[in-house]
C-alpha cells in the first residue's frame, strides 16, 4: 500500500538513486530485529510447503534473490524477512573497487527490463568478511558470489578467487564462482574449461570447511560451450550451475532500437531473458543427469515463470529485475502463489516438480 504510493516517485529517480533509497531502508531493517519482525508480521510467515532441500541445505523457499542487489552484504536479513529463501550477496572481488562511472544502470520500462554495466562495485573480500561476521543469517540461506578484481590479470585469476574464498567461506552457506558478468573485461573467457578448472580447484582448496560450490554462466554461450562447461563442472565435482547472468543480446525488445543503442554497453536482464534461461536450465539439467543442482535465473516475474523453471530442471529459482519492478511485496506474493499452486496440484513441495518437463507421464527424471 505505502509502496504503491511511493513507487511513481521512486521510478522518477535515476535507477541507482532509487536503489540507494530502498537500500537505506533495508539496511536499517538488516540491523534492527524489531523492524524485521514487523516486516515478517505484515507479510506473513513462509508456507511450509515451499521448504526445499538441496545442496545439503534447507531453503525456506526455492525463491532466492540473485547476486548484484546486496553487493555490500548489508541487507540480507531484511531481504529474508521480505520472503526470499536465499540471498546471494556480491559479487565480491579480492580488492574493493568503485565499478564503472555513472550512469551505469538503466530502466527499459516498456520491457520491464534493465541494462547495467555496474562493473562489480563492492567493498572487497576483507570488507565483506567484516560485514558478514557482524550479522549471522537469520531464516535465510546466504550464498556468496565471487568474481575477479578488475586489476587482476586473467592468468592469475585463480589466486584472486581463492583469496576471497578463504576470507568468505566461513560465513557462506554456498559459494558461487562468477565467470559470466559482461562488465569486467575478459571475465567471460574464464568459462573455458582450461581456465575454469584451476579456479574451481583453487576455490575449493581455499575453503577451510567444505561448502557447496556453484558456477554462474552466461546466457550467451552456444550449445557446445554449455555442454563443455557442464561436463567440466561434473568432472570437477562442482555442486551446481546458476543459469544465467545478464545477456549482451538486445533482440525482441519493445523499447525502440535507437533508445536501447543510446544506453551503450551492459548486460540486459528481465523478461527478454526468460526463454533463453529456460532453455539453458533444461540443457544443463539433461546433460548433467542429476550430477548438478541447477539454479534458474533470468526474466522471472510471475509464479508461472517460477513453475516453468522448476519443471525445466531448476531446483531453485532466483530473481533480480522482477523484484525491482515488483517492489517489496513481490517475493512474498510470488511465494504465496507458488505455494497455492503446489497444494492445488497435490504436490508436497517444489522438489516434486523439478525436471517434470523431461519425464514421461508417471516416469522418473533422467
Ligand atoms: C543491476 C544489476 C547488477 C547485477 N550484478 C550482478 C553481480 O554483481 N554478480 C552476478 O553474478 N550477477 C549480477 N547481476 C545479474 C543477476 O544476478 C541475474 O543473473 C540477472 O539479472 C538475470 O536475472 P533477472 O532477469 O531476474 O534480473 C546483476 C543484475 C543487475 C540487474
């Protein structure tokens, strides 16, 4: 209700200013348990039918917040109170960095999409470790997404990831090797097997205690590259794949081409990604034959979208852009719709739906 009144004013502001305002409120609630209790009371408790077990963890809901929203590890408990079952903080790099010059975040209102070239602005692994140490996660699974610092050459990227993993793994319930953001020059080259394998090994070796490890991939990989990456992840004992990050493609938009071009470089997110994400989730799921947990992310804005990604093979689903357009009630609304639909179809949890697209009626998943 209050948000409904504030929304037009927020959307009249430059997107990064609007984000900073919303973040200020969420930071406050992150630090004050009374505010979180109020949030939880006003939104209602999570429906137990949504509880999801995977990666050796129990998620209160399969719906998580994707990386890039809580870049500075300052809001995750408030975001949990809004109804997210998991929050992936970061991307965190070894060294603190400012990211690209502003403006670097743009709305495509006609498409309910965003273009960003943030460039991993973050407080660095040491700063993130201090932030995470000061607030244990409360009723939310905490993932930590790791990236390469801009100043670090590609051939020593593994050391950079390993440093961050060593500092942050004590606080993370799962870790993500992000090799797919389009705004750090050369980063996506790390998706190639010969560069990715040493990073995965270095990260695993740097963790004081074992943590589920996932790799986040780009939606712009062709089928052959997706298969090679999936095979590498299985061979290296990676626990899961997050599909996918933002795209460099600009096809299928309602926003006029000249207006899109004027925004310049960056990754596109939101509904234009939906079909690609679903295809990618299905491909990784089928190729891995149960050896990897798939997290689907890209273009989710309705319970139907969540349903479709679970059925395609995702065990968990994340959102970012849908939350920006949908507002603070978005996660709890989506969760309630998903829970109602599961009950209506007589399913005892989201896990019963995972990979259903690929099963013969009454049959087993591959
Ligand atoms: C402003 C913005 C910043 C992002 N920053 C990161 C990031 O730091 N690390 C990352 O792995 N993904 C980042 N992403 C990508 C999202 O996590 C997600 O993969 C992508 O936006 C697709 O999901 P969506 O369509 O629900 O937004 C960012 C996305 C946006 C819109």
